[in-house]
C-alpha cells in the first residue's frame, strides 16, 4: 500500500462531509467519487479536483489503486455496497446506521472478517472530547456500576427531513429519509447515534426485554405536500432491559410540538452519575456532600471518524467502532421496531378500539 491511503467516496450527499474530512487528513488521498447524479458529480469534481469519477460504484471498486471507500448511500443500500467493496479488497467506512436489519449487518461483519479488511461504522458521537473523557472515567470505575441510561434527541416542528432538497445543479430527492423501505425513520437516523453511545458506555450488554412505540404522525402529510409518499416514523420511544439488569430509556423525534431541539444522555451509576447536554456534568459525593463537576478543558486529542479510519488501516489496528458493535446497535433497533407497532393515525383520548366480531 502507498504511504497515503487512497480513498473513494460513494454517494455525494452525506459523502461530501466525508470528502472534506479526508482532505483534512494528511495520511489520506482523496482519489475518486461516485454518484448517480452525473451533473452533481461533475460539479463536485470541479470543486474538489478529484481525479476519478464514476456513476456506477462497481467501476470504482474495480480500480486496484483505491485502498478504501466511504459508503454514504441510503441505508437500505449499505449492506450490498459494503459486501461488494470488502469482496473487492477495499477497507470500508460505512455511514450509520450500519444496515436496515441485523441479518444484513451480520453479513457485512462476516464479509470484513473474510476479507481481513477494516470495516468501521461512522458513529461520530463517540468522537467528541466529552464522550472520550467520560468513557475514560467510566473505565476507571469512577461512576461504579451503570444501571440506567436515559437518552434522547428531540427536534421541534419545522425540522422534519425535506423530501426534496436543492443544490447547485438543481433539485434532488431526499425522501428515502422518510421511507421505511429506504432505511429512513428517526429511530434509524437519530436513534442509532444515541443507542450506539449508550451501548458504548454500558459495555454492550445483551438484550433481555424491549418495549417500543413508533409514530408517523406528520411524515406522510409532510411528504405528500411535496408530491412524495412516505411512511417512516417521526417519533420513536422505547425501554430496553439488558441481561445484566441495566436498562435504557430512549426518545427520538424528527419533529414534535416541543420548545427546542435537545440532545441528551444521562448515566446513573452506583458511585456517581453524568449528563451530556450542552456539555458534560459529573455528579458524585465526597466529604459529606453531593457534588457537581463541570469539566472545562480536555487534554484529549480527538480525530474525525475519517482520520481514525485511515489511521486504523495504516496501523492494522481495530477501529473505535467495530463491526460487532455496529451489529449490536442494529439488534437494538430491530428489537425496538418489533416491540411496537407504528401508529399512523391520530390518537383520540377516551376512545376505545371497537371489538371485532368472531367469524
């Protein structure tokens, strides 16, 4: 392999962020782009001066001089693209969530093992200084045993994913975010972030029991106003109990009648607690008093997911987000979908469902 890791980016929606992060990494060389929108592909090539472009990612994967790829396609396409890339001898950084179901996620992990290549999932919430600092404190046992995590990412009305978006070369569809078949829905999008971070802090315990509820209250009408069809949930809630006795409470929404956007994660431990909400706070006890600590400065160097991926390839080391951990996140999401039926009609308090007559 050359001194620099030569990288291709497949999908130039979310992939634009990946491309910019690779450009910032001295050990990476941005060598190729792939997108099915030829006009947008040409525009981005002119802007970023990437030597090779393709509208079929199979042609990109055929190039022997490409060492690694970022897969930034709609979620429903992750598994097929990743398995093909790994089979072609490429290392893979896959956008979150890993796949639309655990079966496909396991196939991706198995393909990485066969190919002996790095497969990493881009769970970027782990790559903040606050998360890294908190993980170190947990590793030292400073919070004791974690027994409950409460987390969520709530967005107010007006932040539902737009079915149609616009860029320099014209309008394009982003409606897969609102379609279950495309791998859309808030549970897979925002939920995968918060589930991954929670499981990472908890040590990835096994699932024992799940109760979930999903609501598509606004997505169908929102998409219909743009002439599109959609059926994915815009609110998901759940409670997961793990085999070790710990539990996780989750709430995520693309748009609800709340005041403002809130991202939070709270840890309850036997010796202390922590809150990630507009910064990090640690709670404990000492010298006869309960204490709150607000860390102000961190001497923890952090990498972007893209730089970490490149360095893992060069060092032959395990990435921070492993395929097995990606599978564990999808297993929780699968269980939350299976644990509750998506409600698509208004809930009217005080009204009971009519009993169906036998026969």
